[in-house]
């Protein structure tokens, strides 16, 4: 028999055998946005086995069981929130899954002992109870009387357990060695002087330098908590690989020092996390109507939200609003005017191929687990960022930051099946990411 005929017959046979396979889950005839930035693929089938995407094609299917009809729906990767905190992870994790956040990055917190981190990792590694995958840093490296311990006062801050108070650079080597034995992504150093007045002192430059030097001995990255130009430059000059806020930073693209800092971050394949929604969260008490959005109220009852608007919260919001107006030269608060300069910077960073991803700082007042990540995306869209870029920031770019892009962050054969099925096109409006039909983690449909 002619060799070419044999090959054709073999291919036909393989095609027929593939059609007869019963996959654990099949999403049929769906519009696929795979997270890599490639154009949407229309009317494809996504086959899932053993928690992973096994195949993507557009052939006619025969399987009738375990099929989700994706007709007129849109499939995107599960979202990452690359900056959250939690003091009630069972409740917070359930809310995150509800809003399609299937992976989170936790840079410390007031309850974050080694045991607390381990418990969060454990629940994140299963798929029967709603919970995202958990990545995290060490506990905060800071100093007594500094941020966040003084600015977010709590009896839960305990030196050596939930936070490390640095008194001199000599102790840093021992502390870094101590935390390096745990499955952390890197060291969290808190440089900033606080999110709002009254400000505290920043950590000295020499301390940040030493942390980076010691972290490199264990191939650990440093995640710097910075929120203005001074702290941004301190982090970059020390050699930090990640800036986990882009709030309060105002890059001057004609300033040689700023340009040098950006180039240094590009050279070390750094990541910047956005967290624009922090500024919006400060203003919530002045806008009670923001609490009455149906998508928010799906997981956060409106009556409970209104109880958060206390006279103290209003007074604090008014002070911060005045500070924002002074900083931006505004007569009145306008969201687009506050965020446009920051989004323009983010666009320029993306144009230079900086890895920029999404975060919220959820866990603080009026910063909601799950929902606020969608607010973050809406603020970026308001500033003119293309929706495809925003989705890539919340998926593939985030996986790059966690160094798991080979298994997460996009919908491709061989990768873990963390997926969101939407009822509307997020490329038309990023707010359509809130029109969630189904959340899938590890190939398993999650309870919402």
C-alpha cells in the first residue's frame, strides 16, 4: 500500500478515536480568550482531563455528558490578585472564587505566622472547598513603630511570628536564612511611610540593600512595599525585583534617574503590581452609592456594607480627598483625572515590555476580596488601557510573577484548567468580567 495512504488512514483513525474519548469536562463551541494576548478564537472546544486542558479544537463533538455549552459565551483564564491580605481566609477565599479569582499572592499580614501560611496553602491546594491557589512572601520585614505595624495597629503583630522588627543590619542574614526554609516566593520588605497621614519614618536604605543581598544567597526575590517616588527609587537601587504597589508613584519620563530605574527593572525581569483601587477604596465613605452595585452585593450584603460608613470613616475619607485634590491640583474629585496619569505610566511600562500585573491590597477597609480586582480592571480601562492588555495582566503576567507560567495563567494544552466562563464579551467592556457563568479550578466547577 502507498505510504501516503497509510498515513492518511492512520490520521483518520486517530481522529475517530479522539472523538470517542470521554473527557472529564468539555466546554463546547466557546469564544476563547487564552490570556496570552492572542486574538480571540471563536467557536472552539476546550477538553479537560485530570485537571488540565488536554486539547483545544473546533471539530464537531460527540460527547454528551460532562459538557458545558459555551455557545455565545466567553472563556478566559482564572484571574490572579497579586496583592491581598486576609484575617478570615475561609470567608475571603470563598468570595475570591465567587468573582473568578483562582490564584492570590499574599505579601504578609497581621496573622501570617508560618502555621497560618501553611493552612492557607493547604486549602488552596484542593478544589472541593472554594479557595484560590495561594502564593506568598515571608512575613513583613520592617521596624518597630513603622508601617504597617503602627499605621494598622493590632495586637496580632508579634515580632518573630507575624512580623520581623529590624534593629540593625547584622540580624538580617539570620532572619533571611530562617524564612528561606519555607515555601515562600521571596522577602517582603515594607519601605513606605504609610498610606495616609500621620506618616511614619521609612526603613533606611541600608536595611533594604542588606535584605536584597541576603535574599540572593537563597535565590529569593524581594517584594518591596513602596508608594511614592522616593520609596520606588530606594527599592530599585537596592536591587528589589518586584514593586507591589503602583500608587503614589509618578514617573517622569524625562528624568534620567527615573528612566535608569525603569531600565534596571527591565534588566532584572521585574514585576510591578498596580493596586490603583486603593485610592478608590479610601473614598468609598463619601460615595455610599458605590456600595449598592448588584455585582458587589452578590457576595457583600448592602446593609452590612453601609454599617461600615462610620463618622470616623467619613472624616478619614474627607482628609484623604483633600490630600488627593492638592496632589492632583483638582477642585473636585474626578476618578478619571486621578487615575489617568498612573494608567498612562502603566501603558508606557507595558510598551517597554515591563511585566505589570494586577493587585488590590484587598483586606483593607472598602477593598473587597474578589470584587475589587474587577474594580481595578475598570479603572485601567477608564484610563484607556486596552481590555486585552488588562486581561493579560490579570492572568499570564501574574503567572510570570509567580514563575508558574508553564502551568497557569493561560488556556493552553497541558496547563492547569483554572477558567472563567463569562456570559458577555470582556473585550467589548472589561466590566463584563463580572458577568460570570461558571468558575472552574483544576478542571472542577466551583461553588459560587
